[in-house]
């Protein structure tokens, strides 16, 4: 990893402000990037154009999650800029780029961004410009003006995706809350959030490797204020979230915060055992003893073998998933490996 490259005063030390006013708390905007080479530049310009005129010390943490396109080159170009279109008097601006050695997933990118961030407050924002930096600014203003608030989280007032996908997401939240052992997940809450350093430290203290950030925010607690927002159209390209990956992510969330699959297997096993016993008694008492009907052997035996074989494989598979999660956690491998990290202050 490269040592941070500072060409000006570090953001943490600040820049001289007028004597009549102190700089507000700084903010670190964490941007996970996967195949966003055409979006990341305009997003950085939008963030700079939003926060710098307000004289808010701003740090932009760009995490390239092993993209297969030229996102790495786009981040290098941003880091190499001599200057941005900044107002004459502006608060410190820092650009941090983190280049993963391979694709580790969005959750790892968010974790890496929090580790690298130095701001008093932090913000998760996507790179595709569907989440407007101006909304992030309003969320930041609410957070710093309300001492009782620790997190400002945005939720979609109206979903623009297909009806089937929207219905599936709605069912996921309902199912998650009905089966979770520990927490309740607010419906439609996105990762688009502004939160305090204290919340970030709490999230960083959780050592688990298979992370579900929405659930972790709910687990650590703190006071959360929800605000509605409207998703913009994606500027370039298409989302990397397929239906398959969404189902996998949902399953990770359920198994991370619930033992319901194990409990339902115990219930199914008990129910099948009771029904099998009742069926056996019926065959012996009514068919054989009362009506004198010969007990059919081959068809009944085959059906029972297939039934119990399928249930056993299902049970082993679910238990195996939980054992696999424990196995992965026990290896204590890092959440990510960074090939290159740069930091520049303007």
C-alpha cells in the first residue's frame, strides 16, 4: 500500500477560517465503486459543488471494489487532479482512493471506507448519482443541528423498480422482522445515511466477516431519524445488483440475525414424526387388525424413504449454512486487501 500523499495541510488540521466563525464538523462521504468509471468523476464534482461552497470540511473516500472496467484509472485521474472548481475561500477538501486487490463486495467497501475516514460525521452514498449529494447535505445539517440524533437514514418514498421486485423487497422486510431474534429492520431503509463518529466506531468494533450493514445499524442502536428521498435515474451503466445477488444478500441478512431456519427445521421434524406415528397406528389398527387388509409394503416404503431423505438433506443443508458461516468467521481473514491507498488534500 502506498503512503498517504498530502500536498497541502491535512484535513484534520483545518484551514484558517475567519475569526468570526468556526468551521462546522467535517464530513467523510464514503463511495463504494464497482464498474463506475463513467459515474465517479461527475459524482465527485457534484459532492465538491455541494459541500465546498458551504465551507464544510469535506473528505471523499472512493473505494474501488475490484472493478472489471477502468474504475481504477478513473480514481487515479481524480486523485491526480491539481485542483477542483472550488470557491475562493473554501474549507479543507480531501480525496482518498482505496483500490482493492479483487472484488470483496460492497459490505467490505463500506467497512474499508469507514476505516479510512477521518471526519466527525460519515455518509454512505452510491457512485451512480441516484442518491443526490444535496440530500446528503440536508441530512448532514439535520444531524449536526440535533444533538439527540445519531443517524439520519434515507428511505425511498416511492420505489421506481418493477412491481414484482418492490413486492419481494416488502416481503423480505416483513419476513425479516417476523423471524429476527434480536432486531427490527425499518422497511425500505437504504444504506444512504449520515451518522456520527460514535456510530462508525461501534460498527467498526463488530468483527464479523459476513456483514449485513442494514442489520448492523439496527443492532448497534442509537437514535435514528428517517427522511424520505426520491431516487434519481442512474447516470451511466446498469446496476450490478442482479435478482440472484439480491436473494443471496437477503439470505445472508436472515441467517446473520435469526436462527429461525434452524427452529423451523425442528418444528418440521417434530411434525413429520407425529404424522408418521399416527399413520403407522392407522395402518396397524384399522387396515391390519380391524379390516384385515394386508399392509402394502413397497409403495409405502419408497414414499417414506423419499420423504425422510428429502427432509434430512434439507436439514443438513440449513445446518451446513450456519456451520459454514462459523467456519468463515473462525478463519479471521481480513475483510479486504488494499492494493493501493492514496490521500490528497486541497
